[in-house]
């Protein structure tokens, strides 16, 4: 079973990348590939740029990677209550090639932030929006107060309640159905 893990962030210190990697590591018998949005950087999407460039090959490369997955693990960064510009730009370019960007792959959708809401605003947007683009969201997890609840040195959730909650989500995760 192939798991593609990525964060909706282009930060080199992305806390969401750490959370997505941890979440992906919990799946038994899974081979995990972690993607970095910095490897899929493109000019800011606009109709004019698309008319000039056409379908961007980097967006196609990202779509090809998602095609390889049996499961997607995505942890979204929250910038001012919404997607990060890097994620939104990649999403926009990809959706011009293929409306079902997430290709109906079973998805564990997550978010974290340094604050007490744990990215809940961006999760609400994503839960409403991503299914229209082939996001087959099977489970959602929010980790509040990242620096109090995640051991960065060991790359694990340090709060036993949140760790147990995520482990149960992964255990109950169903690819089909």
C-alpha cells in the first residue's frame, strides 16, 4: 500500500509536514513517500499565464505522484484562516489539468497550528471544498497548540490523548466504503 504524505505548506520548518509524516507513519504495511511543495513551485496562477504556458508540466508531475497513491495524507497549513498561497497555487494549476485533483483517493485530512484551534478554519474550508475536486476524505484530525503537543525532536505527538485519537483514526481508516 502506497501512502503519499504532504503538507499544504512550503515552509522549510513546516509543522504540518511533521504532522503529515507522523500520521502517514502510523499506517501498517504502508510505504510512505513524503512530498515537498517546494518541489512543485510554479508561477502564480492566472488565466493569462495559463494562456501563455499552457498546462504546467510541474502540476502534471504532482498529479502523477498522487496517481501512484493508495492513500493521501494531507496536513494543511492555515494562513489567515485559509489555505497557504503555495498550496492554493498548486491546487489551481492542477485543477486546470484535471478537475479531480485528488483522484478519489482515500484521504486523511489534518491540520495543526501553534494556536489552540489547530487549523480548524482551514479544515472546515477543505472539508467543504476538496470533495468537489476528488478528495475522498475518510477522516479528519486537528492537533491544537503544536509546540505543546508534538515532540519535534522525536517526530511524534507527545500528548497521549491526541496521539491515541490519531492512532484510532488510522486504525479505523477504511480505504473502501
